[in-house]
C-alpha cells in the first residue's frame, strides 16, 4: 500500500515530456472533471455544454502546484522559442540550471525541432487565459459577488465544529484563499508564458495563428477596468499591464506589431496613472514600466524599418528622428509630467527612465514647406527640438529630487537628452557642409542671378530662424555639439551655487542645496560615458572643460563665502605659527558675525565641488580610456601641475623661477590642483609599472606640490607618493631617505627666519579706499619665505607618514636605513 502511494505521488510530480503535456497538467491544476451541473456541492463550477472539462474551475486553487506547472510550461516554451531571433534573457538566470532543477530532459535534436512551427501555441494560450478568469472569479467570491453559490462553503476553510464551539471572525479572514495572480512569482511566470505563446503563434498559418491585435485590445480593455469593480480584483489589471509590457520587448517581430498601437497603449497607461489612487503605488509603477517597454518597442521598430530601407546599413546613433508620431509624442510628454508629480519614488523613478527613453525619439523632421513659410503656419510653429526641449526642462527641474535614486535617474535622462541634441546639431552641420560643397562644385556659368522670389525665400528663412531662436531656450540651443554640451553642464554646475545658496530646481520633490550640484555632476559623468560608448569623441580633449567645474568662478564663490581676502587675513589669528598674530589678539568682530550667518559661509562647498569634479574625471573620462590614453591623461595633468606651482629649493625655500614652455599655459588653482593630483594617484595605481615612463617628469612636480601653501594640495601630493610606492617601492624609499635628510636644513631656516621676523615686525599697511596698496617691504618677503619653509616641512612630514604606513604592505617592507634615519631625525 505504501509502495503504490509513493509511486502515484512520484508520477504526480514527474516533469512533463512536452509542452502540450505541461499545458495539460497546468489545466488539470486549475480544473478537473466534475458532474455536469452549474455548481456542485464540492465547489467546482462546470463550463457550458460543449466545452471540455479541462476548463472546470476548482476553488480554491492550489497555488503551489500552479507555480510548479507554470515553471515546467515556461521551460518548454523557452525551448521552442529558441527559433525567435532576438529572444532576450528575461530573468537573468541561466536556463540550464533551471532545467536541471526541474528535472526536464529536452530532446537532443533541438536545432531541428526549433525550426518547426509550434502549432499548439493558441491552445496553450487559451489554457493560460483561464487562469486570469479563475483569479478574477475567486476575488469576486471573496467580495461576496456570489451569495448563494455552494462553492462559497468550499472557499471557507472552517472545519465542522461542535455546537458550543465559537469561531472568531479574525481567524475566518486569515485563511481565505488568495487569487493566483496576486502572487508575484505566479504572475511573473504567467506573464512570460503568455508573451512567449504570442511570439510563437503570431506567425502560424490559417486558424492556428494568434491575433496579436485582438489579444492586445482585450488586455487593454481589462487593464482599464474600474479598480473598485469586483471583476477587476484578483490582480488581473496588474497582470494584463505586465503582459502588454512583456509583449513589447520580447522580440523585434512583436515590437513591430505593437508600435502602430503605441498611442492606445500609452493612453491606457496614462489612465492607469489616474485610476491608481493615492495609496499603494504598485499599479502606477506597473503603468510606467509598461510605457517604458512600449518606447523600447517603438525604437526597435524604427531601427528595423531604417535597416530595411537602407539594406541593413544603419549607423549607431542616439537620436531616432520621427520614431514617434505627433500624437504619441505629445501624449508621452504629458505622461512624463504626470508621473513626475507622484509622491512615491518608485513611480518617479519610472518617469525618469521613461523620459530618458523618449528623449532620442522626440526630435522632429520639419518639412521644407514649413521652413519656407518662415515659421508661419502650423508646420513652422514647432522647431525640431521643441519636444526634446520640454523633456529636457522636466529633467532639469527634477535633478535634485529628494530620493537619491530618482535624482540619479533624472541625471541620466538629462544626459540622454543632451546626447540627442548634440547629435542632431552635428547632423545639421554635416548637411550644411555637404550643401555648401555641392554649391562650390557647380559651374559658375550655371548660376542663376538672385530673383525677387529667392530673396523673399531668404527673408522668410531668416524670419523663421529669428522666431525659432526666440522660442528656443538655453538647453537645446546651447548643446548643439559635444564640447558645448560639456560646457553647458559645467556652467550649470557652477551657477547653481553651493549648499546654502542653491535654490530648488522647481520639481515637485526638489530639495535644492548640494543635491543640485550632485545631479549636474552625475549628468556630466553619464554624458561622457555615452560619448565614450559611441566612440566619436575624444574624451582626452574634455579634461580642461571638466576641470573648469572648480575653476576661477568656483574659486570666487568659495572666497566670497569665506569673506574675501580680508577674512582670509583675519583667519590667520587661528594659526599658532603665524608671526603676524600675537596670542593676546582677539578675533575680529567680522569673523564672529560671518560665523553666525549660515548664508555667508559653507565649509562643505569646496570639498563637495572637488569630490564631484574628481568623480567626473575618474568615472567619466579615465575609466573609459585605454592604457595609452590614460598615459596621455597622466602627462597632461603633470604638465598642468608643473605650470601651476612654484619651484622649491633644496633647503625648502623658494627655488628659481621655472621657464614656461608656452605663453598660453593654463595655471590651475588650488581646487584644480587637488583634483589633478587625485586623478594622478588613481591613474598610477591603475597603470602600475606602465607609468614608469612618466615618473621622471612627475617626481619634481610632486616635490614642488609638497611646498604649496594650501593644505589640501600638500595632502593629495603626499597621497600620490603613497600610490607611487605601491607600484615602485624603491622610489618611495629613496624619497623618504632624502626627505628625512632635508628636515634639519628646513628647521634651521625656520629658526633663522622666525628670529628675523620677530626682530623686525612688519607694520600693518593702511587700507586705501579707492586703490590697493601694492608696496612690499622686507618684512613681508621674510614672512612669505617663512611660510614656504613651514609648508615644505609639513608636506614632507605628511608624505613620509603616509609612506611609512604603506611600506609594510609592499614588497620589501620598511628598510633598516629608513628606521635609523627616522630615529636620528627624532633625536
């Protein structure tokens, strides 16, 4: 008896041997044979006369068994779907591992089998659709839709009780059966099986073919049901939305079939945003996700059409002009604005992704008839980048969203908008250059004298250009090429101000402050990544523009918030080694006032700006370059640092003036120097021994940077020495020995200069109201020389400290000569 029951149980859970058998087992899990009555006492509603008993619905449905049956069916459908050309990896899991866990043994003749048409796709689709009806029916019974149905007794799991037993209402509600499509794993399996069946059945001949358009119309109708209706419960609205999205991205064939119905599907998603309510955002997030997948289908369909028209020769590009019809484009902009105003970050995140997908397809090809009218009439009212400008402005208003993930997504969308705008501007310039070249190649004798009609056309074109320039805003007008787009993002980064000065960008969830600069830096990083992926722009040439993020304008903002030059001199009071500030002096009143005023000073602005600029240089430029280009970056940064720091003598004082190699050499300020040194350390660690050719030029520059007046520059130069020691340990040991040997000369120079400054104090210069006092005396020069020696001593000590921490982790460890030298210096 036990052996028979065990064999029956194994047979019940045995894997199916074909897709048809898997579908039959799924149908048996949903229903089974029952007496022909409308509703039996066991709780199983029979189908109408003439239909097979497989469509009899069992309630409650066994969800665990359903999940196993759907997994088996999906595995077989994927095996048959290998004939589809571009079936994506839908869940990111290797099918071989899943099939081994399921225990399914597929036929070895897979290649020959996959070429045959799958004739059972339509019948399997009918079985899958029965699960949708069953889920809705169970939900209707739960809401009391069938009062006198005997199945209601089966739905209630209450056992037979005695007369005196009492059952609480809480226990009754806890054990009600759940509709299958309310389970996320079951719903995902069901959606994938439905989409693969559509892909397999849409190309079958005759009556075996599945009508994709009718099926999608039914799905849109169900998804638009009233959410409060009983028949809309059970997760059917969410399931149908996911089916629409899955069909859009399954393969190119289905994408080309769904693209003509983009307006209807997008309107369906827009209505879902409005009918989702203000509570749980799951349905609204699904609407936005479906809309994103619809845009993917439209882009793939447009690419396929262009490839067919050009006989397979289509260049990779960001922009896909006229991929969306006018009504679809307008609806897409409305949809993005509506989804942006949602209070849940899940929906706003989807809105940002949707805007980034829609931006390259919103470029319009204006007909020549509208251009000749000079902007008069319907065709001339909209410029080619008007729709793109709307999406760009939406992205710029939400780049400082309160949710970090949403703000990053809007930064990516802004980068995609600017990439499309720059590519469109480049195409316009290429077309104009070709037109001019064709005009030059024409014979002079064939030229026609300008008539009044041609003059009128030129005047109309000028009027149109003037009207378009007035309507165009700064974003698309300023980003007609890659360099101008980089300059635009850098200018916006600087203009937005610091943490206390930056206002909200204008979005419904904007917070302003440092989030604005973070958003623009993320947008610039993504823009450079996209340009590197395309390969048409040399990223090395954008290094100077990126360093302008912390350039002169940024330095002026920082000094203004610090109180200008007057406050900088007053802050010397807090320096214990300053010879100009006696210890009995009190802090000036202006510094106390500025310390209380939060709008006038922000200590985090300079560090945040440098950190963001370093992140852009690293992730936007260096990480996307090959080794040879990274060496070029290292040489350029070394040259820029050499021209920006003064030379240092052997005793730590000011060395001879270094001759400049070029009159137009750009000098870096303290913030740019720190960014450059941070990137130098990153490049050296990444290149390793390949950077040996640059050490000869780099080491003298680092020695001069250790004597810089700014503490941050000295710190980053010391960090570069630590990076050099990782790849070249001998260079680090040589520097430590030389640096420790120069400590004595530095200390002697500091003592001599301190006694000289103390004996001859420099008088405080009187402040002139209309002009600055430019006269210098010997006291000021001695003071500057003293500060130079102090900075040199501090920089070398900092570098030695970092290297001593680094030596135990590299080959050779700490040398005995270094330890002896350290004790000599300390003693």
